[in-house]
């Protein structure tokens, strides 16, 4: 972003062609918002796709800008399409910016002659080609598999943060983390894994050994997800221990165990990213330290009572398994061998294949996935942006293109997110305008404008996902400086931007509230029902898999269950931000979400035992007592699943009757038996709360229906 956008400005100042440089810079900034994540092929496709979108919508805006009615019709189309780009995930938001920024700016400065259109098209094309060259140059010398390894390192970083949260309170300072806090960090791990899968789609079970590096990386990513599952299992085990019930020495050793595991995972992240021998040496030292702490903890187990001793021994066992997974990751990384830079890894044919039409058709199918939420959000954004365009054009507001631009940016699929983004953008714009104005009072000879444009270009990208209000601050400073490079900044422009930002924010909030709103009081029951059913499917594939399910890895069902829990949890959090006076009725939803989170964790722990089973008895059938417990869990699961259509009529279910089942395909270990007993308690509690929820669901829904 910094190089692609500032270099044309420097060229424009040096040559006196600032009017040309502004269009090149604007094009470069629009395309640079598309994140260059993923492999070389994906990077090339998004750069070319961003350039084509920028070029097309710049022409559309330039041609229609002289007519208010054509502008409104095209704004309706652009607003709808750019909202659909969210279907493409992280890279979709950047591609949307390529579309609506160039349309709105070019529409505000339309061309009136064919020659002017040709020249503007040339400048935009130059800006696009320049940005592609900068993007390729930034990637050309990157090792071929580094983007994949970086995504795995991000998973490990999120796991380290999870361990840090789990360890709170064990040192005697502060209180232990609650379920909500731990689950939020667990969701961050899930989001990191999903992001890696989004950009590097092949799963471990889909990649054969002959795929070489891709095989090693896919299995390393799977190992990191299993490390996270072990950390959560450790957290669940320690949750049963009361701090006053163990000695101070044992408590401090458990804290040291957590911190050593956290440091081991952090060092693994550094090693996976860099593959440096010195990082491997540091990692090995952390592993040795972790093993020493395990030995010390084992030596002190006799000081604890029997129940706590069993739990602590289980924690030690899970930690030792985590060490094996860490060592597995290291071995996979060693097998990668020497990596070539990207530019040496692609032949001419392979490079041309990157732009194969099949990739375009695949993305178009994803783009036009018109589910209810997406369609309502896209239409809401399009209508609000069209109204903003009308106000700008009808009243001929100076620099009024910021009005529809603000509306599109702040409107989110849900009201709470829209309101938060409106506040952040307004605050960042006000402070950024003040800061930019103060910077312009410094002496011109210091070249403050050009220096701070570069700094702002870096920082606005850095803070975009971390803190939007800070990103908006640097975006505003950057725009103020860009306008001031060619001529003195008029305070009228600052006031116009502030007015348009506030007005656009208000329009976005009103649209989110009154125009085809999406309220989670309607959608929360659906997400909850899906969460319960995904856990039910996970339970069935664990104990009663059919032939088709046996062919798929258990981690697939684990991911579906965790995603269902995450969707329900996010929906509940969004509901808390909605303007409603009936939130007390939804306390049951939080309890039910909590049960589902625990059910998934217990099933994960059961599968971790299967993965680490060394007794060779997985083909034997459980005894009568074990099978009776499994059947009882199925019975209570069935009772809950039967009720799902009462809270979500669209929920489709396929149940397994207790009287029609075969025996479970494996014998339960003692740990699995304990997890299953915990599961039975959660299933009974969940059924009781579901009954209570159904009694109040008509009141909760307020006579509205849940969309299919």
C-alpha cells in the first residue's frame, strides 16, 4: 500500500503531473486493499481481478456521473454487488473496495469527452499494472510455502494466547478465567484454522503422501488443531480442581506447566515461519523445560488427595501428547527441504494456468450465493447508498461522494456491528481531520506531507482489523495530505468530509434499524438448533458411524460442531447489542450454547483418546454397562433433537432410534467413560432448558416467523 500509493505522488510532484498521479494513486490504493494472502496463484488472481474491477467500475462511474438518475441506478447495482463480495471472505472486502471506491470517485468527477475518457482509462490502467508489478515484486522472493506456513504460525499464536488465558489465576494473582473468556480465545483459534483452510483449501485427509510439501503442511495444520483440542481438554480437567484443595507447590507447578507449554507453542510458531536452525534449538530447549516440569509435577503427586491426583495425572498425560504433536510438526517441517522463491517455482505454463477460467467460475458461484441474510444485507446497503448518492447529487454537495462512500463502509450485516462501525468511523474522521490540519501547518520544506502519507498508508492497513477507529484516523489523515499535496487544503473540505461522515453514519444506522433489518432475536433460535444438530451428528459418527461417515475424518464433524457453536455464540452476542427490552427471555439461549460447547469438547476428548489408543482394542465392542451409557446419551440427544423444529421449523433432522442401533465400534477407556458421564449430565440439562425455551418461544419470537 505504502509503496504503490506514495511512489506515484512523488513522481507527480517531481514532474508536475499531479493530476495524473492522483488517479494512479487512487487506483493503487483501491487494489491494495485486497489482501495478498494465500499462495502465489491466489495472489495473482486477486491482483488481476482487482485491476479489472477497478477499471470497469471506474469507466461506469465516469460515464454516468453527469446524470443524477443514471448515477442512482448504477449506485443501486454497485452497492448490491459490492455487498455480495463478503461471500468471498477476507479477500472479498478488498475486491468490493475496488468496485465502489472507483465508481463513486469517478462518478463525482465525470468525463464529458471521449478523449477525457480515454486518458482517464489509460491512467487507471497504468495504476492497475503498476500495482500488479508492486504486488508481484513483494511476493516474488518469498519462499514458495511461506504463506502456508505463516497461516499455520498464526494458528499457533492463537493457541498460545488460549493457553495464556487458561493459565490465569494459577499463579495466585487474580482470578481464573471463566468459560466465556476461554471460549472467546477458543473461537480465535477456530477462526485462524478457518482462515488457513480458506486460503489453502486441501485438508489433511485429502492430500496423499506423494503430494510432498503440501502433504507435510496439511498434516502440520491438523496437528496444530489437535494441540488446541488438547489445551481445551486440559482446561476442562483443571476446571474440576478447586485452588484451595491443592498445595501451593502443586498449584505453582501447574502454572509453570501452562507457561512452559505456552512458550513451547510460541517457539513452534516462530520455527514454522522461519525454519531457522536456531529457532529449532530454542524450541527443543522449551520442550526439555516442559518435560522437566512434568517430572517435577509427577514427583509431587503423592502430596495431593486421590481425586486431585487423578486429574493432575490426566493433565500431565495430555501435555505429553501435546509435546508429541509439537515434535510431529517439527518433523513435518524438516521434510519440506529447501524452498525455492516463488519466481523460481512457476514455469510459464504453470503461471498461465493460474488465470484458468475455472477459478473465475468457482468464485462467481460463491459470490452469488443468495442466502437470506446476504440478500437482505446487499439490498439494504444498495438502497441506503442510492439514497446517499441522491442527496449528494441533488444538493450538489462539495466532495459529497464521501456520503455514499461512508454508507457502504459502515453498513454491516447486523445492526450492532453497523452502530459500532459508525461510531468508530465518525470518531476517527474527526480526530484525523484535526491531526491532518495540524500537520499541514508545519514548514513545507520538511516534506512532512509525503513522509506522513507513507506512514499513514502503512498504519491504516495495520489497524484495519485491529481497531477500526484508529484505521479511520489514519485514512482521514492520508486523504487530507493527498488533497494538500497539489494545493493548499481548504478547511471547507474538512468540514464537508465531517458532515458527510456524520450524515452517512446516521443513514447507515437508520437503514440498519428500519430497512430490511436482520435481528438476531429471529435468527438466534435457528443458529442454536443448527448447533445442537451438528453436535448430534458428531455424536452419531463417534459411536454409530455408517460406511459413508467412516470414510470421512472425525475432525470434519468436529469442525462443523465447533462452527455451529461459534455461530450461535456470535448471534447471542449480537443480540445483546440490539435495541430490545426483552433480553431476559434469552438467558436460556446462553445456557443452551454453553451445554453445546461442553458437548463438543467432551466428544473431542473422546476422539483424542481414540487417536492415542495404544492398546489395540478399537475393534472390540463395549461391555453391557458401557453400551447402556452410550444408548442413554443417544436417548437424551434424541429427545432434544425432536424438539428442534419447535424453535426452528426449517431444521431438518435424521435421528437414530435407540432400538435400531448396532454396538459402538470401540471399547471405552476409563477417561472416555468419564467424559460420557459428563455428557449425559449436560444432555439432561439441555433437554430441560429446551423444554422451558419452547414454552416461551412464542413470546420471544413476538409473533414473527423464523426464515427458512
